[in-house]
C-alpha cells in the first residue's frame, strides 16, 4: 500500500498555477487568449494531483472573402487540462480537452 502525498497546494493555488502556465506560453502556442474561465477541478483519488480544466476563446483563421468584403472574426472555445502536483504546485502536463 502506498501512502498518499500530503496536500500542500489548495485548489486556488492549483488554478493559479494552471492560469500562469497557460499565459506564460501564449506567445509559444500562437494564441491570443480571451475570456479565460475555470471549467473543471478534480483532485486525483490518491490526492497526488489537481486536474484543472481551463477554457478560453481563440480567434480562428478567417478565409479571404471571394467578393473582397471584410471578414467577420470568429472565436472558438478551446479547453486545456492541467495536471498540477498537489504537493509542490508544479505543472506536470497540459493537454487538449475536447468540448
């Protein structure tokens, strides 16, 4: 039987770690993040990790209008799941979550 890690990081700290991680990578993943929202929170059964889902809007590529008219920007909702170490607050992974 393995002993669960102590829970040093509360849910607010885990959410902040996920948000900070995402915004720090904004220029690397080529997204302009808008309307950032907390979507889901889960603590793993062994209390080792926080699983934080964050949603945001991103501007999609718009095709040129064949008539030369201006295009209307379109936003899509995107979701990321962050695995946060519940003891240290370190982000262990960031994955795409399908809506």
